[in-house]
C-alpha cells in the first residue's frame, strides 16, 4: 500500500508495540498501512460518519479487519488506557490545540502532530504547556511544505527563534517563510487599521529572525 511522503514520515516515528489512535483519520489510510506493517490496537477516529465509512471500505479492500473505526470529536470517545501514541494530522494548528486542551492525559503519550497551518502557534502552545517537542521533520509535497512535530514527555521552553522558525529548518523552507511573511507585511503596511499595528510589528520581527537565520547559514 502506497502512502504519501507525509504519511510515511509520520509512520516512521511510530513503533510496532505502540497502540496508535489516528485522530481525523479521513479515509483511514495511515492505520490501514500500520495494520499491514504489523501494528495492533489501532483506532481510526473522525467526527464525521462518512469518512469513517470510507475508511472501513478501504480497510476491507486491503484485507484489514483489526482497526477500530470510531466516531469521535477529537479524543472525546477515546480513553487514556487504550493508546500509547496519538497522531493528529491534517488539521489547523488551532484545532490541534483545542484537542490537546480537552485531553490532559496526552502528556503521558507520544504525540505526532502535523498542522496544515499556524505551526508557530502550535509550537508556542506546546512550549507554554510544557510539552516536549523533541524533533521536527519538513516534508515538501504537493508543492507545499508540511511540518511534522514529534512530541514526548516534558520539554524546555522554546526560544522565539525556535517557535517561529522551527527546530531544523532548511534554506528552502526559510525562503518560503520569508516570502509568506513579506507578503503579509506588504498587506499590513497598506491596512492603516489600528488593530493591525501589533501584527505589523510582529511580522517585521519574524522577518528579521528568518533573514538572520538564512544569512548565518543555520539551516540543514
């Protein structure tokens, strides 16, 4: 079974003796792949019935019958003693934060998080809440960058640079972030709205961090 580069990178962080819950599973591709790789105790959760049904059909198509497809808003219908690792991928940074806040027991688990947006907001939350952001991966696929976070145990406070840039940025990723923030700066500069003044100054600050990082060659 073929997975996207992003999903394969997530799977590489998981261990066969871990019981894994995939939150926002959509069509169940990751748990199906894990089942075929010998994992057990898999939960595929989604808050919508239709994706779960498509996941069940996909599992049957691939001869997999050991996945618990479960209707759940985040981790609402999943308990701590059922899982060792939780994957939350393909949701916004804010949505991932909301899921984490509603399940305090996640601090004892391995978390693999992949926000579709606002990675810096998620990093800030993890840092403030004491989660241990241990490692990051950058995947370039479908003409965009995806940031993957490996979270386990307690962690030290992240610096501003780590929050806005990440743990292991590449030169191409830094150039991408500079382009994104430069466009945002141009828009905010034209706004003239008092409510945008703070965002304007923050964007200038982030651009300075990014350019310094790129110029100093502190990237992989």
